[in-house]
């Protein structure tokens, strides 16, 4: 699946975990917090894979020989990497991303690009989405991350780096966490960087550019395309010219099948009543079913997740014998699963997901009816189409045209009238990290 950036919208997000390997090791061994932790090959010929900000304050960085790191940071704690643990956390990270948008492109265990152009109706502006993702990574994984938002991958990547903490010998200095670069700001932002910040510019290219008197992207933008092509070849020279001018048409590329689609809500006040959670299940199910239809898929397994006031959690799931396509079906299974759980402890977060996803077949266009049964072509989906699906697809179209608040469930209406707001709120409906 491919989606390129629009001409104006800042819909590309780059999220990068801070010192991922070292941060995970500190989670596993809290006594290491605040110490210079260095993860990588521990032998004489090893290299550094990750270093905490405390270690970076000594000058340690990724790809540095471990022997050199020991010399400049003799008090460092050197650890071998635990990739199975990192991959497990990476999978959970991707689940968080995919709960917001199916357009996710992982580029490493600790970073990914997201296209959120289709997520604003539920999650708000790109900045709100970025802040929600950052908060959820902290709450769900106890890890910090930096987020960049821009019109292109290049801008988003540079922005996430600019949002990161700074390493000093006195300890890390906090970064801004989220940086949004608007279309009118992006050229000055890009050209304020050194050429090494551009994709495709490694040490050798940097040296060759330096011999031409080019050290910054602004310098690079002053060089003619023909000069760059003559020195670097047509493809690489044109790429350098384009990037220096802010041209980056690389789309977010989804390289793996979507595993699940879910939605969660964090309550401002812990919920103790199962009836209230059943009402919220109906509203969450609408969001899940809508996003499934937008992604062109249906699923067979409904899962619910509860997180209690003490931050402990529980999940339950049930697989049906048929593809689930409507919010009513999702809510019915979720209600059954809730009946088996203790909510009297106080629930702070409630989530529903649909997995076991399969693509829906392409069907002939048809008129969707609010009342009465459908007939003729398009009246079946995997053998049968219900009027409920027609109703929900009509509701989808109303939301797309008039906003998320234009139509909803009675559970949504009652919730807004009687409950305190959730911690995270989109422009139209209450949703949480």
C-alpha cells in the first residue's frame, strides 16, 4: 500500500525511540537508571549499538568501536544486546501505531514513518496524533520517543531528530518531544542542516561535497543540477538537488499485512461499572468497524484490553466462525468478554481490537439504504449482506462528509452528557491513548 504526501498537509510522522536498546536494558534493570549504559559487542572488536544519553555525554555514539568507548567512558556499563526482547517491544510499538493508522512503515526496530492523512477524523490534527502516540509509547511501554511531523519523509525525519534530548556531561537535557514543521517553514528548516543530515549522504559523499566547498544543505541548494550530476552521476546528483530543494516524493510504504485494528480509551476517572464499559464498547466498536471498512478488511477475532488503576492489565479474545463486518457484532463479542472480567477494581483504560483480518472482495457500486433490505447486485458479501452493514457504511459516509460528530451511537451521546472527558480528545469524539 502506498500513499504519497499531499502538496500542503503535514501528514507524515516519523517516530524515533530515544536510545532504544539502552533504554530497554534500563527498564529490565532499574538500578542502571542514570548510569552510562552502552549496548553492543563487548569484545575487543565489538561496536556500540546503542548508548544512553549519560554515555553520549562522554562522546560515546552508535557504531563506535567498543574499545574506544571503554577508553572515553571508563565508568560505563557495557551490555550485550538482547534482540529477542527488543523485537518483542518493537511488535508492541507497531501495534500502537497501527491502532491509529494502517499506513505504517517500520525502518528499524526503534523507528517508523506513519501516514496519518486518513486519521484526522478520529484522532485530530497531525500534532495531536503525534502527541497522542508519544504519550501512549510512554504509558504502554515506559519508553520515551521523539516525534517529527512534516509534509515529507525528509522533513519528518529531520524534525524528530531536532525534537530529541541533548546529551551533556551533566546529564541529558530534555528536548521538545514533538516538532511540527509546516510547509512554509520546511525549506529554511532543511537548508539549515549540514549535508550529512540528508539521506544518501554518508562520509564519502560528505567528503566529496566538502571538496566542492559544500558543507550545508543551503550550500548544496546553490549548486546547479548539472554540476551535481557531473560529479555524482545522474541518479545520485539529481537526488541531492531535489532534497536540497525540499523535493521528496517518497511515500510511506506498508510492507507487511495488517494484523489487527483496534481502538482504546483512557478514562479521566477509573470506571467501576460493567454497564458503563458495555456502553463504551459500543462506541469503540463503531471506530474499529469504520477503520476496518476504510482499510477494506474484516476479521474473525475480537479482543478486549483492560488496564486497571494500578496499571496492571488483562486481555481476552474470542474467535468467531465468520468474518465480522459491523460494530454490532464487535460490541456483542466484547460484551460477552467483559462478563468474564472483574471491573470492580477500577478500570482506567479500555480497548477493543479486531484481528484475523482478511481483505473484503471488491463489489459492484450500489445505493446504500437507511431503511429496508438491499436487493440486486451488491446484496451479498461472502454469501450474505445485512442491512446493518448498509446502515454502517452510510454512517461512514456521513462522518467523512460532515465530521465525526455528525452521527454516532446513543452510547456516545450518553457518554458525552454524563461522563468526565477522557485524557485524550480528538476534534470530534473522545478517544484515548
